[in-house]
C-alpha cells in the first residue's frame, strides 16, 4: 500500500484522505460494496480500498499534450496497467480519424455533436451501460435519460456478476438482495462461505469474521482454490494482535471442491438433514428441520425433499469433488447452529446453473428457518461500490423491475415497455451489427466482456462511442467511428454546483444507503460531475420536458433524491433527512420480516433437477480442464494496480495459469513452462490465449485458474447463466497448447 501511495504522488494528502474513507462525514470508497461499520473503525478501509483512493488521487494528469504525443494506435500498444497509470483525464476529447489522435473539444460542442448523432438513430440501437461506481443520483438521471430517449437498453455491471442473485432471490424469497446486516454477524453461530475470496474481494468483512472466530463460531469455506488471505487474519485495528498475539485462525474448515461443485455440496447437506430429521422424529427426539417455519412460511417443500432424497452419494461425491465425510462435517455444524448465515460470491453465480445454485442455497437456509431472524440469512457479496444501489434506482434492462407507470405520470411521457438488452445481449448486438452506439457511464466493457476475438473488431464498427470516465482504459482505444472521452470528477473530489458542495449517496451490500462527500480539489477545473454530464447529454439529445428540470437537478442533488423518493416512497421516503443520519439508513427488505413477495406469498423451495453446474458443457477429464478466472489482490475488476498477487505468492506477471501438480505431471509440464490455452468447444469460433507461465497451485485435479480479464478471450459469449446471462467464467472448458 505504501508503495502505491508513493508511486501515485500526493502521498501525504492521500494518507490524510484515507482517514475520511467510509466515514459519515467523508467519502464512500470507490472500490468494493461491503458494509460500513457504525461507529466506524479508526481506519475504515482495506489495502485495495487504499489503492483505489490513491489511484483516483494520483498526481499524474492526461491532457491535450499527452494525446498530441500519442496516437490511438500507439496507445493500444500499452498495457492496461500503463494506460490507467498514465493519470487522470483533464478535459473532454474527440477522436480525429484523419490523425488517429484524440483532440480537445468544448463541452458544448461535445454534447451538441453527440446529441445530433443520437437523434439520427433508433433508440433500440443504442446501449446505455452503467458501471457500479455511479451514485444513486447519477444512476437515476441516467436511466431516466435512456427511457425518455425511448429504450430500456440499460445493461450494468450487475449483469456481469450477481444477476444470478437478482433472478434467483425474488423467486425464492421475493426480494432481489441479501437479508443479512452487519448486526447479524454479532448474533450468528455458524457462517458458511461459498465461492467468495473474502480477503481479495471484500477484505473489510474479515473484521466481522474475526469477531465471530473469537466467539468460536464455525466458519466453513468452500472454494476450489486455496486462499491464504482468508485462512488467517491480523486485525490492523488491534494493537494486541499486531504486537503480541499475531494473526488469528479464521476458518474452521476449508473444503477444496470442484468448480461448480457447490450445487452437489448443498444437495448433500440437505440430504443429510432430511435423513437426520427422519431419524430424530422416529426416535422422539427434537426435529432437525424447522417444521413450524416450513409449514407457516414456505411452499414446495415436499417436491424439494423428494428430489434431494433421489440424488445418490456417488453422484454427489463425483460432482462436488468432496468425500461424504467432509460434507457431513459441515452438515453437523449447520444442524447444531441456531442461526446460520450463508455468504457467497461469483463462485456460485458465474456458472450455467448459477441461478439454480443460488436458489438451492436459499432452500438450504429455509430448511432450518434461517431467513428473517437475528444472526441468520443469505449474504451475496457485491463487487462495485454502488452496483446494488444503481439497480435499486432502476438501472435495469427489465421493464418489470422499474416503476414505469409512476415515472410516466411524474414526467408526462410513455416509457418504453419492451425488454432492453443486458450485457451479453448488448455484446451480441455489437457483434451482429445491430447496435450502433454505446454510451458508458464508467466501466471498461471491451476488456470485461467475453468473446474478445469477435467483439473488438465489431466494436470498431460502431457509429458512436461515448465514455464518461476518470482515467484511460482499453474501451477508449477500441472505439467507434465517432468517439468521445468525457472526463468526470472522482467521487473523492469536491463537487461544487450552484447550491454549493454536493453530497451523493451509495447503497452497500447490506442495503444501507450512505452519504458521500468529496474532500479534495478536482484534478482539473475543466471536469464536470457525472450528473452534470448526464444532464448535458440529455438536454442535447431529448426534446424539452417542463417536468424534467435537468439544470435544476444539477444545481442541487437533493432535488434528485426528492425525485427518487417520489418514485418509490416505500424505499426512499424522507430520503434527504434519513441520509444525514449517522450510519445512513437501511432500505427495506420484506424478506427480513418474513414478508414473502413471491408468486405464492411464501418462501419457495426450488427443485434441484441436476447437480451439473454446466449441464451443456461437460468437462470429462483427459485433456480438457475446467478453467476459473479470478482476481488478484492487486486489482479491482479490470483496474490493475500491479503485477504481484501477494496472497497467492505469484509475482512479476499476470500472464499465468495455475495448475494442480498432478495435472502438470500428467501433461509433462514443470513450473515456469510457457503454454497456451484454447477453448474446448466446437462452435466454429477459435479462442486462444498464448504466452502463459505455468504456476503450481493447490486446486483440484482437472482444474486450472488464471486472471480476469486476461483470459476473457477464452470465454464464449453464449457460455452464461441460463436464466440470468451472467458470463459463466468459473468453469470454462479448455485444452493446453504446449509451447505456445
């Protein structure tokens, strides 16, 4: 962390800024979405959060002189790391096709030209993408602009990771988000973690896990990769741990299952609970299942139980990669616990059967009444800092999830009613030539999307690309025929508007909405805020609407929050006052109160028809491996802070592939060899990545792992969660190419 602070410059002032990170009178971290403690810790940030802040507050700048020296073709030769490391963008730029350089343009000219281009297009030819860093205020304005324009093409970063959650939980519980709050960690007596590398993706959760470990709460982890950062934890807030006792063992048990083996594990645990409940009731002992809860609050238990009983242990062990004894140990811990919470990440959601797996996890919790009581619940760990919040202010391609009738009345227009395109559908539309323009409110789609070999050439054929951003990335270089870079303020910078410095709001993974105040002077006087840029675009591309006061909203963001509150009074009533409460305010979730807003009015058990995570792509062994893409502790999504992965002991390069020692021996490989990988599917598309260094690692036989986004070219666009379209990046069938 100290190295990053020194490298980015402004080390002293950035260190001071960190004291205000995730504090009520400071700014919400631009990195992950994990919950903020109240009252906060002295240092309410993690290593990656500090890197993200230093990255935003860098002393480096990119202005007209930088682009005059570098053509776009020359910039394309730079690494992703070097592009972002070049510094903060300082003024709006337009690509000149004659010179292949970005050149300065005024804000007025940029808005006017973009508006003219968009007016000449059919609305459903245009994609309005949102990254998870946008505030609630900016996201609300963005989705309204798109719908006033005439489209529901509002894909967002949730489509890439937790859309499986957003589809599964409404069917199971009647709410699309988790039910756990930070307070629940104080009351739980069992924590199950599936497919979530906490130390990399939500390090501040280690505080809650550490406190639970002190109480001897069983913390049981299921992950194909050994993640040392989760095994032991030294609490930086504890002088005793730092100086005397050292690190604490966090995990009670750590199970190395096969990629996608979670469904089989969950079915195995459920099968044991059913058997033990049968035995207990026959013997007159207390039941293992929570029958009063099941009978009063759930639907579909009998069908669920019949299907679970029908799965045999040979199948469960083969598809999970774990022996029955390991699954049984977890089942006993779960059966003894009065309140269990299940924490999970993309190891569950990024599979073909991602939706079914999340539903199975919810069903396991329902068996013992572990939804809607203290210390229990389901806890999906979101990635981007406001990915959950922007969805809750209607950034969604699904019209049924937005209060269109209410917005129609508020703003006197007829909203589009046809389903829009999600991320996968948008990528396919670009490849097919059906999309003509992509506007990105943050993000780096060219790098984060699958099917890079087909996507990048098609992306260059787009008529228009507009990027609202703070730094340079690959999506700005692989651009359309007309291309604009619109640099915005960072969340950490003071946002001065007509009514004074502004506050924005963010929702964390536990549905608590927090204020965020900029504390540093902007990187350039020419920068505009995200709301100001959105308003400028909207005024240029839309006819005037007396009920939509874009200019007034930008002058005072409190007026945007008033609009959000008008749109959904149950969630956002008295938004401005409650936002100022220390610790923010909790957005209501009916499932927490056992108010089940499902089709039956009860919590729904699911039917685990198959234990295959990827039912139409079988990885049968032999020369085919199951590849997982992962992140290092030196990155956040596509932003790479360095080439070292300290927790995994990998240094100097991200072009690596992790293999089990037995697979290396079988394939005749040794550590340090250079190989390639190709996707092992026969669909007429060649997908290869070369120049990968072999790294021995502790993961199951028949598996491989490598970094996102470097290995994205191996991921077919069609290889996604069946109901949710989340790219199935955790189990890609690949073959090794020797010496490639």
